[in-house]
C-alpha cells in the first residue's frame, strides 16, 4: 500500500512534466508565459530527480523505525513547494489563454450522480476542477452569498458544488474519496451535526475527566482562579460546553461524520483512497482548525471497518486461472487485515511523534467521545431515508466483485456480468466495479506490469499503468450506466405496450 502511495506521487510528476512539455510547444501569448514555462521546467527537472531518488530508497525509508513519518514529510517538502508553483502557474495560464478546461470524465459524473440522485432525484450538482490536489465541497448558496445582492439576484440557489483536483479530475484513484464530499452534502442537507450537538455536549459533561479539562481551560481563558471561582465556573460550564467547545469541534466532527458516511456508502475504496490521499497529497499530520489529524480520522474508520466490514470479508479469497491454465488464488481477507494492522501501527507512531499537539485540549475531548456509537444510529436512519443502503460484502456482491476482478486481470472492461448458460448479461453494479478495481489496484497491479511489459522500476513508464487502469474503470462505470439505462427504458416500454 505504501508502495502504491509513492507511485502515486510519481504519477503527479509524470503528468505535470507532460503538461509542461505541451505548454512549451504551444504558441506563447506573452513573453512572461514563456519565461514561466522555462523556469518551471527547470524546477520540475530538479525536484523530479530528487523524488526519483526517494522512490528508489523506499525500502529503507519505510523499514526504518522511529521518525519515519517526519522523514517522509521532510522529503515531501520539495513536492509541496512544487505544487504551490504549479497552482499559481496554471491560474496564470488560464487567464493568459482566456480559456479553462472543465470537462470531466463521464464515469466521475455518473459516480456522483449515483448518490445524489438517490438523495434527491430533483437535485442538480456542479463539478468543477480546482487547483488543489484533492476533492472538496461547497454549497452554491454559500458561494453566492459572497456576492452583493445586486449581482447574485433574488434567489439563493441550493446547489452542491464538487471541486475535483484539476490535474487528476479524470483519475478514479484520486477522486474516489469524492464520497467524503458527498458525505458533507448529506451532513449539511440533514443537519446531522445539529442533531448530535446536544447529545455530544451531554456526553462530555458527564465525563468528569473531560469536564475538568474544559473547566481548567475555561478558567484560563476567563483569567479566573479555578478554585476560588469553582461554583461560578461549574454553573457556566454546561452552557460553555454547548456554545463554545462543541462549536470549536464542529468542523472536526463534520469531517469525521463525512468520513464515516464515505466508508458506509462505498466500502473499502473509501478507506484505500483515504490512505492514498494522506500518504501522498496531504501532509497536515498535526491537523488544523478545519481538519482533525489523520491518525484520529483513521481510528474512527478503523473502528467502523472492524465492526462492520471485517466480518463480511471472511473467506474473501479470489481464485482464477492464468493462460497456462495454472490456478492462482489470493486471500484478500488476510491482506486487508494485515494492511489495517500495519496502518494502525503507522498512525500510532504518527500520534506518538506529536509530543505537544497544537490542539491538545480538542484532542483530549474528542477522543473521550464514542463518536461511532452516537453517529451510527442517526446515519443509518438518514441513509435509509435517502434509499442508500450501507455497502455490504455479502455473497452476491462478493461473487460479482470476483468476476469483475477476473476481467480486469485480463484487461477487459468490467462493465457487465455475462451468464453463458442463460445467454444473457446484466450491467455490473457501479460500487462493485469500484471495489473490484481498488482491490486489483492495491493487490494485483503487478499483473498489468507484465501484460504491458513495463518494469516497476521504470519511473517514466509506471504512471501509464495507473492511467490505463483508471481509464478502463471509468469506461466500465460509463458502460454499466448506459446498459442499465437502456435496460430500464426497454422494460418500461414493454410495460407501456402491454
């Protein structure tokens, strides 16, 4: 999994390099544009070479105990600087050329629409490529409020806007965490945080240890002696917890809620995407005022997977034949459990390296709350209302996932399940396509290196494997959707004719 994450970073450099090559051959509208292109190309070449050395040394990098996260982050700094240059550069090019490319692969649109349509079939949404390297969400009504009334008109439009990473807006392995952003949309639409606020405050208030932590912090902020003013402080404490401390944690809690929704509605692909994101394009190991630290988010996902998914993947073993008729098998249950434990240890090291966390009090409070047990009943009720069932790896889905993986192994678009005996076919479930593709990507990608005769150590060519696989999966989602649509239309016409 860590190797996949490093390959992902290499993929970024590859795409940026190709884009720069294209820009250099284009007609330059200004001398400034040409200068930027040349300078950035030099910068790119220097950092790319440094990064290749990092990838070559990945074995020693991740076998080393102790400060390995800091080591990774230190090497990662060049990449962060590079990305910030690219963001500014791409914006400049957009203005200079007076054009913007907002075309997104139909497969991405279909995946988002799959969930939005279930929540509310009348809701439209906007997809827009952003200059960030990860997905984000905002309601269009909030965007409009930034404009003066004379410019925005009378109506505030309630419309979800999903921002996709501009460079990788058509890459399924960079955008599958869009289900987290759909989680934000669901949380906002049904005011999940608002419904939990009172019970969370009660949960904190009844915890003596946390109550005393807040009391001490409250006294410090009010410049009061906690002993001399104890009666006053305790009287004010409950209101303080609800109004201030729960509000301070609101953004963190909304992120955790959206993570759990993302995991519930799509299964393991969200977890894989989460890990990939935080090992490649996010380096906020200590958290921020808007986002809890990744190790805390991982803990909630881990608890959810352990409770609801691990039981479903018992005996989750794929068997297939290769061209020589030799039988192969792979125990996904063992591999997934092994990865979970590895990342649990990894994020625990990240946590222990934070000797004085910036958000110490917030962490002490939120770790005292059993968020999973408080959120789950409410989420399950809301998802039922949305006609979105929690993704399960039960027999029917498991069989289809395995059939689809066998197609991907042979580089065949996994968009339908064919029954040779009955001489018919059915469109593959979109979520099963996503699960099959991620399992292949994480645990079987070496097969495609062999098919295309590409060495895993050829850093100029390895990104092509990821690109080809992503294109295959997005095409499968698109074809499955078309198949399903035509099938439903045919059945409806048949009913109408009768």
